[in-house]
């Protein structure tokens, strides 16, 4: 077990290094060069100045040299400065990550509470009207573009009904007159629509998955044995059926968390929610490479670690799976 | 056969019965069985009709636009956000272009991108999966490491980064005409990140069937590895792949729409369902209907592909066939 985890951790580290190099290289292929832009804005800037500036900043070096310099700085804890915010990257990224964690964490919990009971319920009433109806909703949920669902929620609840704010993270300039309870309430008002968007999509796929796994499990011989032994139906369903059906569901839930983290990029962008995903998007558009690199790498690391947790959990819960 | 005497093989062992045992379905081929099964899946049939309709619309886009006499890229600044009328069936957008005709051309672009991506990525997936599964060893390890690594990446952030690359700085893409470059780029970007599921699927199937007798027979008859993969293995894994292509088209439509919505996909003036929603955030107050329709089409077509995939899965899975 320990060897399995160690091997997977090493793989994750190697993958992160490769990924960071690939994205470092790709950032260089993006349109717009901050120095060129700065030079064009300044009438006194000659091509010689530009070359000198690039030399001073080490930008004339080949890409791998620059990458290892960047990596060295990163290892020493120096994530660099943001060009647009004029702040160290750590100061920007930290709060953004916390915001994303709120958003995906709450969505994850909400999806769990709703999806698994619904999945079990529909599997027990297979082919009933309610099963068909929920199945239709589940299909709609896995097929709907998340950004469009977000827009529809905004049109309905923010524009037409005017119940909730259309976008943002918190009321700007409201800090002074609010106590901590009001602040929390304010944050929640801004979280409702993004959380709904993310949860609806996750719930749809989890309901389908739980239902399928539950149906599959209930066809096993040990369920027939349990029934033959004369166990009560509820004991057969919950003790023998659900417990076994939940094993693969646990993996999907752990994977779902990483999915929520990466899916949050679009939701955060539509709702202008100040999370890490929106930071990646904004910094790429603003040529703010330090921020883009760091937020992308940190997000990827979170996602990969959750994938690792999923694998370990799966192997731990199901004795039939070997670690090799 | 009326006789009780069974034909004997040269070794005196009764030969296998030539005709299959009398079965009510004996006259039906596997294909007919599958079609029959699919027809029982009501939503899949409806979906197939919907998909055919959209494909026809996409193919006939020029015809429809010509008969209406409207150019999808013609702007009319004096008629911004025009209402629904006899001339502009679904009104006009923020620069006065006809929404209905743009939707039709958007259908063409979105479907084309999705089909090309799904088919191309399936080919990559089959190639990788079959090579890894058949040869095993180092080939398998390397290819599967690559597959797993790509699967572990956070899809949306990485798509955003790759899609933001300036095509002019990529050696091959700078030769494509400016008009189509965003389409070609979009196809490449989505293709690179959507073959992995197919590869794993094909590898699993190949591992299961490569020990079968007919593969051994092919080997002893002198076929080499490539011939066995092409003639024996791939035809036998195609069934599960069909399902995943169908589902793949659905997800490609969603990814294309999301990236185009973010402004990183298909570039205007070429319409796609995603980029028609590009400025939707600004118009939710002034013209919310413009934000509703393209998304509704994306939802309908993606749902159709998902239902069809579901139906095909039931129909093509021999274990699920109800006799």
C-alpha cells in the first residue's frame, strides 16, 4: 500500500514537472508580448532598448534555460510578481484558492446529499414514472452546457426575479457596516447561483452512476443468497446492496471533486466569482504569465492529488483490487 | 435431420453440428437484433431523428440562406437587436446580423467540428489502444503512461491554455488561411485531449480477445502483428467503440461551445453556437432571448447524442439483449 502510494506520488511529481514545462512553453506561444506592448506605448523606446531590456530580464535565453530559472525561483518560494495586480503571486493566489475551495466544497457536499439517495431511490423503482422523469433530468443535466445553464439562472433569478446578485463574490464596499454574520450571509447570497450550476451538473451524472451501479450490484448472486437466507428486504438493499454499490461511487465522488475544481473555471468566469479558475482565465488574457503559470500548476496539482486519493480509496475499499 | 446417426470426423468423434439449434431468432443476424433493440429504446429513436434533422440543416445551410436571401455575416448597424419578423425570423443580433441564418451556419460549424474531432480522436484511440494491448511490455507501458497522464490533467484549464496559443506561432497552423484557422485549431486542440478514453477501452478489449483461438489461428497461418491488429482485432472491438464515438460527439459539442463562449474557440464572424453566446453576459438584460436559443440547440443536440449512445449501448451489448 505504502509503495503503491509512493509510486503514484512520484508519478504525479514527474507529471507536474512535465506539465509545467509544457505550459511554460505554451505561454510563450500566446499572442502579445508584455515587453513589446510596453515598448510600443513608449515613443522613446527603440528596438535597441527593447533588445537590451530582454537581455536584462534573461528573455534572450533559450526556453529550457528560462524554465529552469523559473523552477529554481519557485523552489525557493519565489512565485514572482503579478504584472496586472502589482502584487506577489502568493498574495493573489491564496484568497482565490480559498474561494474556489468554498465553491467546489459546498457543491460537492450538496451533490452528495442529493445524488446518492436519488440514485438509490430510482434504482429501487426501476422503470417507474419517477425513474423515467429523473432519468430525463439526468440526461439533460449531463448534456447542458454549464455556461449556458449559468446564464439561464442569471436571467431567471437575477434579471427577471431580482432575488439574487447576477455576479461577483461579495458586496463591494459593504465590509465596514456588517458584522461577521452579515458578511457570511452576503457571501452565501453570491454563492447560491454558482453552487447551483456546478451541483446540477454533478448531481445528474452521479444519479445515473449510482443507479447503474446499484442495479448491477442487485443482480449479484450474493444478493440472491441474502434473500434466500430470509433477510428483510431493507437489510438486503442497504447492507448487502448499497454497501457494495457505493465502492465505485466513492471513486467517482473523489474524481468529481477534481472535476468540480476544473469545471469551476467556466462557472467562476460566468459569475465573475473571484476564484482560482477565473484567475487562470483572466491572467492568460492579460498576459500575466507568472499568475497564469502558478494558478494553473496549483489547480492541476489539486486535481491530480484528488485523482490519487480516488485511486487509493478504491483500492482500499475493494479488496479485489490489487495495488500493482 | 431425421437420422439418428451423426456424421463422424476422421477420428471417430462426432463432428460439431453444422446447423445451429432451432431458435426463434435463428434467422436474424446480430445487426438485425441490434436494430430491433435500438428501435425499442424510444428516446434513442427520437434522438436519431433529431440528429438527422440537424445534419440535413447543416448540409443545406447554403441552400436555406440563399432561398431566404440573407448573408449570415452581413451586418446592419441600424437594425441591432431587431425583433422577430417576417424578414428576420428570430430577429437580429448586436450588429444586426440575422440570428436564424447564423444559427443554421452555426449548426454546420459546431456539428462539423464535433464529428471530425470524434472520428479523428477515435482513430488515435484505436491505434494507441490496439498497439498497447497487442504488443504489451514496454510499448504498453509507455502508451498507457501517456494516456493516464493526459487523463489526469484538469480538462478545462488545459484546454483554455492550449486554445490561447497564437496559431501564427505554430509551424503548421500558420499555413492555414486566416478564415479557417480558428476552426482547424479548435479541432486539433479538442482532438489531442479526447482520444484517451477510447484508447483505454480498446486496450481492454484487445487484451481480452488476443488470447482467443482465432487470433492464434491467424498467427499460425503466418499473419504478422500489424495484419492481426488490422484484420482480427480492430473489427472485433468496433462495437464498444461505436458507443463511445457517439458520446464523444456530444462532449465535443459541449467543449467547443464552452471554448467558443470564452472567446478561445471559433472566431467571429464565422458563427458557431458557442460564439453566438460570446457576448451573452452583456445582453442578458437587453435581449435575453438571444442568449437562450443557441444554448437550447446545444442542449438538444448533445442530449440526442447521449440518448443515442445509451440506446446503442443497450442494443450492441450481447449480454443485454432480451431474447
